C-alpha cells in the first residue's frame, strides 16, 4: 500500500473516532439540558424554630437500604 493511502486510512480512522467521541459526549450531556420539573406543591413550610429534620418516606427508604 502506498504511503499516502496509509496516511489517508489512518486519518479517516481518527476522524471517525473523534466523531464518535463527540457524539458520545453529546448523548451524555443532552439529558441535563432538559428544563427542571415543576416544584412540588405539597411541600411543608420551614419550621419556625429550626429542627427541620422529619422522617419522610425517602428517609425511611434510605435507612432501610443501609441495613446489613
């Protein structure tokens, strides 16, 4: 194979690899470009004297997941 054909083949490989890499990055970033969902309407107001910890369903799920 002539030297120019080998260079063109190598160049085509790297162009294809760069294109595939750019497409992978675009696919990874695309979900973060969606707008945020609407805030939940049933959120509790902040406590007046601090102590904002409350046992909710997601807290119970977390503690359940830590059991060995």
